[in-house]
C-alpha cells in the first residue's frame, strides 16, 4: 500500500458527471466535496451551493454562491416529526426533505485527514438491495435517517414529558454530564475535544445525579419509538419519559449517519471528522489501506483509530465523581473500568446466551427464522446479564457511569423496515430487557440518585424496494476508477 493522494479536479469532474446525471437522480440525492481553498461544495442534479466557515456569520458559515436550486436550502429539524406526519410522506424526494445543520455536517467530515474525495448522499427512497441492504435504511443526511430518539430521565432532569426540543447527538454527553457535575466540577466535567454543548432545558438541577446510566438502542426510528411508548407497547420507555423529558425532534446524528461513527460521537461529544472514527469503513490516506471498524472481527480493536486526546464519558464521569464506570457490548469503551470488549482483548468472554428456545424476552415469531434477529437477541440478553453482575455485586458501590448498547432494534428495523411487526417486536423485546435493568437499579437502593438516558445512534427510514441501483456500476461503466467505502465515501484514483 502507498499514500493515497487527493483526487485531481479532472478526476472529480468526471465522477460528478456520472453521479449527477439524470439516470442516477433516483438514487443520488447530492454529492459533496472540499475545495482546495477551504470552501465546500454540495451539488445535486438540480443545483449546487458553495460555502465556507466564517466566524462572523450567524451560524458560523457563509454561503458564497448558489446555482440552480440550492440542495441545502431546507435545514429544519422539526420536519417529519410525529409518526403520522412521517408516514404521510414516504420516501421524500429532495424538494420535500430537510438536511439539518448541513453546513456543519459536511465541514466536520472533511476535517478528517482521511476524508473521501467525494461524499455521496443517497436518496431517501434508495434501497440498497444490490449491496445486501434491507427495507429500513440510514446513512443519509436527511432528517428521518439522522433523527435519533433522546430521552433523559431521573435525578436532576425536569419532568416535561414529550417536549418540543431538538438537539444533536454530540450534545448528549455534555448534557448528561451536567447532571453529575456542579460548581467547580461543572466545567471540568466537559470533554476534552467536544463539539456539542449542554441542552439546558434538560438539566433542572446540575450535580443532582450520583449515577448516570445510558442505554443505546441502535438504529431506532424516533417517531416509531415514541408512538409505541405512547400506545403502551413500550411501558419502560414510557416510564422514563413520564419521569423525565423526551425530545420530540430527536437528537441528530453526525454525518455519516451510521453506527460506530455515532456511537463514538455520543460518547465523546465530538463529530466523526474530529474524533477519528470516520465511518464504519474508510481508506487511511497515509497508507492507502482499508479501515474497517464496525465488524465483529474489529470491534475489540476499533478504538485504536480514535484520535489522540479525545476523551469519552468514562473519563469525564470519573473526573467528576470518584468511582468506576462500565461499558457493556460497546466498541467505544476507552476509559471504562469494566468493558465487554476489554474482556475480549484479554482473552475472556462473557458467558454465552442461551439458545432461541430458552432465550427470555425474545419474540419466537422472529427469533427462530431470522438469523440477525436471533444473533442480536442473544447479544442483548448478555447485556442484561452483564448489567446484573455489575450492579448486583456492587455492594453499595455502583458505577458512576454505566453504558449499555442494544443491537436488536437495528437488526429488526433494517430487515423488516421501521413500520413492520418485526420492528415493533424488537422494541417490545428491548423494552422488557430495559425493564429488567431498571428493576436492578431499584433493588440497589440508589434509584433516586440515578439519571438515565436512552438514545440511538441514527434514525431509520423506510426505503422503496423499487428504487434500486448502484453508482459504482455506473462509474465503472464510464471508466472512472474509484474505491467506494461504507457506501458513499468515494476515493478516486487512476487515470
């Protein structure tokens, strides 16, 4: 392997000619790149916008030029909030969609030294069947695919119920850490290289919590989760909402809106372009080698790509209050005293989960025939068991911060689509497991001193099975050499 140099303008223009052609318009929403002079450009088949950072501008960015229809004209986080509203406009086209914080999203991505030459944003309707995708999709900057649920509850959190609040995933850590820290510790609780800031509406009493417990339900559509909680299908989620606040407009994932990039963003308060975990897969420009982080074979070692000096909530929580922290089934575990993947790195593993016939809180209808549903159900069961061992044996010294990663929701929302019975079953199963952990906290006697939060790493949108296609094939047919990583990160090369 050798150093991968940035694409030439000629290479980029050849690729753009293909990507922005009418033939690919059904699957390519827009394409972004970073200019050599520090500007950024985003183009669609209908128009383009050029912008750059500007400290004196109201939002920190200045638009330099627009040709045709500006693809980033609409950046409303409130669009498609509520399940009925979302379902009334399935597969929104570019003119209907919204791309919140788009300038910041693209700029942070291209800050990474291994950023791609071109970032392709797929359309809301695109079904990745050609690449093994499912009915539920994410990865786009569109608001439904970016919107994750965010619920804060317990000690120090106001009881607002479902509130007209929206934020970013990078705001989660600063917000929840404020519940642990006050006075002289307030500033020091913040993370070393954070991009986010605390959502003050979610912090009624700073420093009120002595224990912080976070749950990540991977790939959960916020509107679907909130609707199921309201209808009594997720009573433990509803309990957290009733004893705290749910953000109606969610917490927006960073670009790319994919798993490990945003697990890390939640836990560091920093964008992928700044914390180092750029995507689930990318090219290391220093060596030209492929980097894969979101894989069972690489989870245990993926944090070696975390940029030096980036702290996690584990570091900040321990700096704020003395005690230990725990990371359950989470690759981003830097700073944790107990870590599932720390056990893996040391040659140990948690006890295996029982088979599907003996697995509690698992919907038989799906756990038997679906390989992904079964695997994720077993993984999430081990999370409950690990939580039990950590908290039951704490003997009055429970962790100051506990993080639990659930995977079933992502598997089910992908396979069945976010509105499917499979997705609803995954929420019910996950809610039952959540209930077991909440019972454990109650039995510990420290419930009143605990703050909780439930979040996802991105949203999930129903794709259109009829809208398929592969821009890689079109680029190859046009003799444009390209390496496409994570689907949408294009590294150009060759002639």
